[in-house]
C-alpha cells in the first residue's frame, strides 16, 4: 500500500506457512463430569500450530485475547546477534499475531503484555497488523516496587511492564465501564445532612466531624483525636452514611444554562435557604448559599462486592498488588505468574459472561482459571509440560472448588464447570524411506477425511445417507476423501446419487486416466500432491525461545530480599 508506515527487519519476507492440524481430545485428561457439554479447551502443543488448528472454526468469534509472550530480554540464541535475534522474535510474533487477528471478533479486544525491551517494535508491528486506528491504549502496569535487590544499583529502577490494547474494529468496540478504588476517602466531602429523609428545603447541615462525634456520643475534640488515631472509623462512618455526606462546590456560572443561573442567583441572595432545580432527564441541582450540594454516595462504586470511592479506569494500573501471588492457583511458577486480578480487569473491561477468551501463552494457567471463575468460555494453549503440571492441575482445583485464592472471593467463586483437554494431531504428510511424500500412516480414514476438510475449508460432518457427503462447504458443495483407487465404476456410483445443483471435490491417492474430466460438477485431486505447496509439513515446534520469562515480583519476597 502506498505511503504505508511499516516496520521492516532482516528476514521479514520469509513468511511461515503453517500446517492446519486436527485437535484430538484426550478424554482421560478432560474434566467434564460436572459439565458434559462444556466448550472450554485446554490445548497442549506448539501455540502457532494450535492457533492455526482453531482458525477455521473460531475465526471472528474470540471476544478477548490476552497474551504474555516471551519478552526477548536475553541471549536466546547460541550465536547471539542483536539484530538477528530481534528479527527472529519479530517473525515469530508476527506469525502468531496474524492468526490472532483472524480469530478476534470484530468488536473484540487484544491485550499484549510486554516490557520495554521490545515495546517500540511491538507497537509498530501491531499497528501494521491491527491498524494504528485500532490501538486503544498503552497501559503502564506496576508489577513491582523499588525494594530488595532492585534498589541496590544506581539509576532508574524498572518497576513497570506495559499492556498494549488493540481492537479489531474501533467503530464496533464497546468496552465496559470499569472503576478502580481510589484507595482513600475524598476529604473534600466534609459536611453532613442530619435529616436527609426530610424535604430538602428543611435540611440541616453540619460538619462531618460533628456528625461523627454525635453518632458515637463523644465530644468533637475526642472525635478529632479518634479520626487521627484510627481513620478507618470515620471512613466506615462515611460509607455507611454516604447519602448524608456532602461537599459544597461552586457551579461553573458561565457554562450553565440560563435557568440554572437564575437558581444560583436566588440561592446567593438567600444564603440560608435551600433551592432545588428539578431537571427532566438529568439529576436535580440542589443549592445553598449559591453552592451546589454534591453527595458522596454518587462517588461510590461497587467493586468486588463492596462500595468504595471509585474513579474511572486509567492507563496507569498501579493498584493491583502482587502480594502472595506465589500462592495463587496452587501451582509453583516462581516469579512468572500473572496476578489473577490483572486478568480479571482485562475481562471486566472487554467481555460479558459466556464470551470466548483465548490465551496462547498460558504458562501457569492464570487466564483460563480467571475466565472459568468469571463464567467466560476459554481456550488456553501451552506447549510445555506446564500444560499437565500447572494448567491442568490449576483448572482441576478451580472446578473442584479447592482454589480459594486469587479472585475467588471477589467473584464469589465456589466450584463447577469443566474443560476438555486436547493434543495436536501429528503432521498429515511424512516422507518415506525413499524421500517420497506419503500420507501419515498413523491417520485413520476418519482422521484423514477430517484433516483434508480442514485444509480445504470444509466442515467434516459425514452424511448418514450419502457416503460421499463426508464434509460440506458453502451451499451445496461437498468433499469426499478416500484412499481407494478411483475408477469409472466407483465414479458412476457417486454421480448416480448427485443432484444437478450439487458440486463435489474428491481427494484420492490415485485415479484412472480421465476421471478428473468425467463430470463438470466433480473435481478430482490427488493427495498428497494437492497439499504440498500450501504449507510446511512435519514440523512440530515453532516455539518462541523462552530464556527469560516475564517476571511478576511478589512484594513480600522483594521485601525479604532487602
């Protein structure tokens, strides 16, 4: 595209052509007793192959993608060269991000967690794939404190990571309203209405301190001392009586309507009288002495089951504590876990119950565990043994209710649900001892038919009445896969059962001369030759080399180090 801004690097033109693989369920590893119809998926295998396997079924359906890829912070290759290493990392990331873009719903959200090492490169790469106009935000996430060994060396102590947020189509993107706890009471609300249940014209207003003192039956002096020594007491009083706690603010006289200015003028002329302007479709304006009465209750938001002074979510996430993160999920993943509260925030911002959430760098299983507790469907992909030792173990504890940590209390999680465990099928095409390409002998007839349907863009769903209707495509098109030799008699048995408006692709290992031109509604293709130029076969590992995984320091551990 002319005038298009894009990132270039050594080897960018060498695009990876990935084989679509089948996903094979392992019932003995699945957990479906409590939810036999569950659609949740835990996949063991290379994440690029797994993403390609999902593409045909889930394209455009995933509402939220959260990935925490390797940060590429160290010498990940034997003969280290900075330019080469960055190039390899970018190639591996691009191939995954392109499939993730296809999987994401039009109004879906992508969260990519990264540090500052590849931040600039990744932003430009994501701009290229998702579109710069679809970049939503760059969030700074405080993942540590300047304590322990980090505070020893001079210079700037790095305590933040970044979360790049993109959507597929910003015009369709409709995020949820999310609030965060301000962490302290807003002390500007220093007045109190003693008779809030009376008509507003009769309200009596005093100071918050005096109202607090009266509630405890103590003097104002004693109340001030108590507030200083135990501020939680006054904070609890304010929350409990939030409808009576107020502040008086000066309205923006020049920028309000004429009718409101009239009320302000009357209120200033009669400072001891309360005036109320009733506004249809808007909150009423209540004035005393020319000032507007603002209620503390309007600041409160319900966050994790309790009312707190909330403020809209910003691009600085410094309120998610990393204390006891090593205990979350019941699995040991030293200094590399994502806090459950972090994933919860991402899902609160971007999803509703039953939406599909995907994490293709699942690690210890945090994203799947949080999605499960929050009632979202999920797809988690992990290549290493962590799929068994961490992800499966963690999800089993969530299902059984043994996992009481993380966000369990905040979302009132108890137990239930389930997931299905999948392995990637082996490659469809091998080379024999003579170097010739052959169909993998481990494939049964059904597996071969399903795999060919995946390659050809058909849906494998054998028809009970017509043997050749193994897979269906758009309208009345079908795919039939067979290892039999195709001759005239066999073709006649198929043609005799076809309607005039039906079309068929036959994939076979061999056929008599002329069979591919026998019927205009039938296309005959020879396997494996028909597939060889499409993708790379017999490769099981497109893994990103994780030498230095992302670090999420536990605050308690950091303090101990100091």
